């Protein structure tokens, strides 16, 4: 009898572990609710459930999480919400998304492809830093603020497109991205940097030699004479 009970308990444990691999959410999420859960492989947040925000630390450290489906109602992804999700490969941002807070996706080392929706307004400090598989960053013109180190230490990043805006940029937003070879800045007016900073560390001469900066033809001369942009050795117009 005892043996049968133990076998039944083991079977139930396997069943619940298997079920826990995919989490379906149909209501509000609290801060830190799923933090450090290593058994979750997929998260599906249902449309119509009223979730407008992924709270701070909600899925921090979910190291087995591979795929996230967000509802069309989400407007904000909170501080460190998906940070250190080292297996995360797939997340589609809804068109409703406006705010990606600091460190939201830091250290998501398998995240290779991200589409930023038109309507996005803010990207926080280190939001995608150390996303070592991320290959391209194409930001819509709706983005009003990119904070410091937003895409720093992205080892595979090859190309980036900034918003066509002269709003202030954060410090060193692409610092330590050794493969970055193209930055497109469509703004006719030259954007300034917070604290009179730069795209890369000003001492990183290799980065400024390797990376081509493409700017509007009518403004190429202004970019070449701007202290924060003139370090680029290749400033091309289009």
C-alpha cells in the first residue's frame, strides 16, 4: 500500500512539473511573482486579461524561459522584469508597448531578434545590455528617450538605427559592441548626449574607425563638426 502511494505521489510530481513548463496567465501579475523560477519554459499572457504592465522583477532569473507571449494591452515592461533570462529566445512586443524600463532584458544572452513597435517611447538604462546574441536594433521615430548604456556589451550587434529625433541621447548607449559596423541616425538636427557624452567610449578608437555613421546629406557637415559625433572616421550621407 505504501509503495502504491509513493508511486502515485511521484507521478503527480512529474505531472505538475510538466505542467509548470508553460505558464498561462489570465489575470494581474504581482512584483517578483515568478522570480527565479527555473522550471518555466514558456509564458503566455492571455489577451483580454487586463494586464497593462509587466511588474518589476516579475520573471527575473527564470533561466529556462524560452518564449514569452504578451497581450495587446501591455504598455510597460518594468525594471528587471526579464533580466537574467538566459534562455529567452522569443518575445514579440505588442504595438501598445510604450515603455521598456531599465535592465528589463539585461543578460538575456540568447535573445537574437527584437522588433521594436512604432509607439515605443522610452528605453531605460541598460535595458538590453549584455544581450550577446542580439544582431540588429532598429528603433522607430516614436522613441523619445534612450537612456545610458541601453545596448552596451551586445557582442553580436552589427547594425543599429536611431530615431529621427534630436532629443538627448543617453551616455555610451552602444559601448563595448565590438561587431557594430553601421549606425543610421536619420535626424536632420544633430542629437546631443547626456553629460556631453558619446555613442562609444571616446578612447575606443577602433570602434570609431570600424563603424560607419549614416546621416542625412543636408546635415553631414554638421555631424562631422559636432564634438560628440566627429570621432567617427566614416560619416556617410544618404
